[in-house]
């Protein structure tokens, strides 16, 4: 952001977080602590509450109960960004989409242009800078969404199914960029259905089932020997097709 | 049928001949209608967009009122503007009753509810799609207003054209506040009404054909413009 928050926004801690959508409780008393430097992948069957968890952490849905703190304090403005499963592109060029995000966050003048161009180059979209964002392919739009989020230099980046509905080449491209963003020091919190991707990216797994956090486990241990019965069944059920 | 063909021929003859009186009426019609449509859009587009994204007490009541004003009878608007501008009225000192500015005021008041109500619906639909993404980018609702207006520009353009159409085809209010004064406030619609009343039906019909042709021309030009810009923005 224009003036990066001086204080540390990590660890990100949820305590007894509960989220309701209408009458349905989609997250029930979820508590965890996300330490700096790791990549967290949120796993779980459909309807487990993965997307709701990201939306609640990012402040898009209110917590019905419980608290979330960033380095022990309330949400720091402008320290987070999110890439949605179906990102919304503004009706303007690819470069202009990134510049817009920077402009509303107070980055002006030549700095804005420089950062937007750099973000597009990193995402391999420099040649499409002037192309209307809405006519880009699904994979290109997802990369642009990632570039737009990254240009804001977030301390925490939430990604909701970033490779869903992408072909393998586009998915690999997204995976490479997530790695680069992590390497540059941004805390990654991501949901996915793709266990192969989760295995390659994750340092730790948050496993949700039916709105509850069943386990928070280092990734290696989770895939070799999950602690919970639900996770074991999930891995057995998912593995035959999703690591192919 | 014969009458209609005769009128069509007369219309073409009037247009081709460049009849100065006709040209003056057409010019005035265009000037007042374009001005009022532009003024109305300048007020109603942001107004509709703000109502679409803002949350405040009485918002639902305001939306019902805005939608109800769509059915505002033009003669009532004409009467209100007449009372405002008449010598004894609060704005009587301006001395603009029976002048083109009076017509512009009346037409603007007629077009505003229509553009505001339709823009509110259009921008609200766009906001539904954009809300989470923009919120994620730290865009506050009021900052989203210009963004949404720009991104919905193709639909809003059609709404603006409809507003222009309403201004252009307006007769009741224009007759009351303009007075249909020959050479001063006579526009296409009031001229047609007058010629009909005088029994000069072929001339009235010919003027009607001219009016139709102009509206058609404006819409064709707008369509070409829209078609030309649309693919470049996706």
C-alpha cells in the first residue's frame, strides 16, 4: 500500500470464529493461529466452509461470534488482498485494471504506472497490457487478478480456488506465481480442491469438515498420516482422481 | 392511404427544400431536447448510482418514490414549472416563461425521474456483481459510484437515449411553459399539435415524419457509436 502498516499483521489468529449465512451456520467455533512465513492450504469437502473462512478472514462476511486478530490487533486496513474463484474484471484494459487498484489505494503518479507494469510483467501479461480485461481468457484473467492483488503488496493474500476451471498449463502458471509471491514475503492462505497442488504448495493444512476445523497439521504429516478420521476418509476419497 | 403518401412526399419536399421555418423548428427542438437530456443525465445518473450503492434510512421509500415518478404526467410538471416561472411565482423575476430555457427546465424535470430510476436499477445490478471484488480492493461504496457508472456505460447510454427520446417527444409540458410562440418556442411536437388543430393534416403528418426521421437518425448514430466502442472494452 501507499504507506505499509509498520506493525506486524501476523500471526493471524481466529478465536471461536462463527459465521452464519442466513439461518445456516457455515463455520462453528473455528480457532487457529497462522504464523508468518508459511503457506496455508485450506482443505475439505464441498460445503465444509473453506470459502466462508477466507471471506470471513478478509472481512467480506461478518463474524456472528468469535474474534479475528492481526498481530494481536484489529484488521489493518490495506494489508490484505484476495483473488476470487471468479475474479471480476473492470471494463477497461488489463494494465488499467491494476492501475485502478493502486489508485484507490492511494498509489499515485509514476509509482502507480511502474508498479502496475511490473505486476503485469511478473504475471507474463505485459504484451496484453492494453487488451480489454474482459476479453482475456479464463487463465489470463486469473493471472491478471493475481497481478492486481500482488501490485497492492499485501502482507496476506487469500486465494479461493485459484486454479479451478483452468487447464493444466494455466494452472501451472498460477502455481508458479503463487510461489513467487510467497518468496517475496506475502503470507499465502489458499483453498483448493486440487490435492496435487495442495501437496506442492502447502506448508500447513487447515482441514475443515462441516463448518468445523478438524485439524491444523504440517502438510507433510497431513498427507502421510492425518490425525483425524475425517481427513483420512477425505484423502482416500479424493486421491484416486485428484493427484492424477 | 393516399393522404399518408402525400404527407410523405411533402415531408421529403420540406426537408429537401430546406424550408427555413422548418429548419428553425428542428434546430430549436434539437437544442432544447439535447440540453435537457444532458442536464437530466448529469443529475440523475450520479443520483441513481448513489441510491444504488448507499445504505441509509428511507432508501426503500426513496426507491418506491423514484419508480413512481416514472409515471409523472407531463402536464403536471408543465403546470408546476409554469407556476414557478409565472410573474407572480417564486422564480417570476427571471422572466423566462415562454422562452426556450423554460422548456429546458420542464423537460429536464420530466427526464430526471426516468433516468434516475433506470440508472439505479442498472447500477445496482452491476454493484451486485462487483461488490465483493471492489470491497476487497478497499473501494468504499461512494468511491465505487464513478467506477460503476463507467463500467455500466453501455447500458446507461441506452438509458440516456431513452431520456432524450422522452424530451424530444414531449408536448404537454412544452406547450404550457413554452406557449408554442411562433419563431421563439415552437418545437416539432407543438407545431404538429397546432397544425392538426388548424386542420392542416398533411403538413402535420409531414412534420411527424420529419420528427421520426430525426429520432431514427439519432438512434442509428448512437447504435453505430456503441457498436464501435463495445468490442474494445469487452
